[in-house]
C-alpha cells in the first residue's frame, strides 16, 4: 500500500518496557498539521499453527488467559523467542504444546492482531504429517489439547464458541481449502 | 470452557491509564503454586464490519497505522464509544468511514485479538443492502475506501497482501458462505 497519510513522530516516551510488551506514548503530526497522541504497544511477534492429524482433525489447546480471566480454545501458538525465526518457532511451539512433530510446516499467511494500537504480527503455519510424541510444556504452562473434526470445529465456530482471532483464521482457512477441493 | 487452570491475582499495579489502553502488571499464583508476572492491556473493545455492496463487492478502507508505521487494508472498524452497544457502533463506524448506511446489520461472531496480553474483543458484523451516502470522518481520521470483488480479495489474501486479523476473518467468512452456497 502507498503511504498517502503518514504520521510523523514529534515526541516519544517509553512508559513501560517489560518481558512481553513495551508501551510507548507518542505525539504525532497528522496529515492536516494537527497533533495527536498515540498509545502504542510493541510485541515481538508470535506464531500459530494449523495442525491437522492423520485422522484429519485439528489440534487445539484449551488455555486459561489471565487477560480475559477465562479459558479459551486456540490453535497451538507462542511468542517468538529472541533471535528465533518464525519457522523454528512453529516447530518448537507445536512440539512443546501438543507433543506433535512434523516434517511439513508451511507458512499460510501473517497478520497483525490489533493494528490500531499494537504491532504484534502472527505468522500462521500449516503442519501436516503429524507424529505423536510427548508434550514438553514449560513448567509454568498449563494447557490441554483437544482434537476436533472439521465438522465439529465448524459447528463450534458457527455457534460463536471459538473466540480467538488467529484460531478463527486457521479454521476458516482450513474450511475454505476443503470446500474448494469439493467444487 | 471449564477453567481448570486459573491464575489468582496476588498483586496488581496500573502502569498506564490512557485514552485507548490501560496497562496493568500483575503478580499471579499459578496452578502449581508458583508465582509469575502478567503484563496485561485493557481495551474497551471494537467493531468490524463485513460490508457487501449491491455490486457484490466488499468495502475496505486503506489506513495508515502508527503502530506499524505503514498503510494497510482493513474492513471498516472502530473502537466502541463509552456506553455504546456494539450494534450501534457498527452502524456508526460504517457510515463514518465509508458513507454507507444499511438496514441489515447482523453480528457474525466476536473474538479476542491478542488473548495472550490483551482483552480487546472485536464484534464482527455483516452489513447488506448498502445505500451510498457521504463519509463523515472524524476531522483527524484519514482513510480511503476500496471496493473489491470476492475474486479480487481472495487473490490478495492468497498472495499474503491482507495482513489484518479481523479483515482475514471477514474475508474467509464471506468466501466460506459463498463456497457453501455453491455445493
């Protein structure tokens, strides 16, 4: 896209620099010359994996999220480690969270989760040829895996029971690929 | 979902309380009794609209995003105003950003954009029977609208040129509905 309307940073202040996020408040100059404030969250990025088992089921993890104070169903996912490439991260997270390993990990797309205030970019991968091993969770990570057919997960989606953006993208991608194959 | 593993807040500190986000740092007790830190962003939520014109095109907006320092294509969207219901917000944002009004606005689903650190919830609507009027942008809002066919937008998606989570969900939803109708 052409950057027709940009915002020039006039001043910038780092409010918080933590383990997961850095928060900046910036004063910017708008295209009309006026000034505005921007509250911006920097995140180092993450991966998510659409993992399909030999029985043609999607592997999901059920995980408590403190930000929501509830447990939701998501595709296996995790933050990039420092210096880690997205592809390496995808292999690692899939194995750690679900125990599955794979020889076929392909990037589907990448997307910003909340471009209005955050720069978090998620790389979405598809993993096939899954081999079951033992999950290797961080000692402070508590997740359970669930395997669902396309019909089951499409039903959950239709009922509004899947409420995570990356997971909806993965499910719709899978459904679209299957539907196209049937045309 | 059952909350099998919860995290109890031991202490909480508000680092920043701005116009768009509030940032809290919490010390929590994990299911194994150990403690951990959580960096959490509170956001009041937003709406996004899958708007389909009488010519069967999706209405997108191209918008510069300071968090990314670039311009991306997104569905019309915006933050909930204080006390505003998601449905009202969807009518308002569609009209303000694109000039389109509609009598049929239906919620498709809702999803968290970044549950690992933020509670932002986006309500996704579908709008049909669009009537063209004049856009009514905030004086500090600079967006251009683009209208694309399903074929065009599916091609952009396939090429990785759509990089916004809510927009991918809307496009895949639309594509899935159309594909199902053809089976």
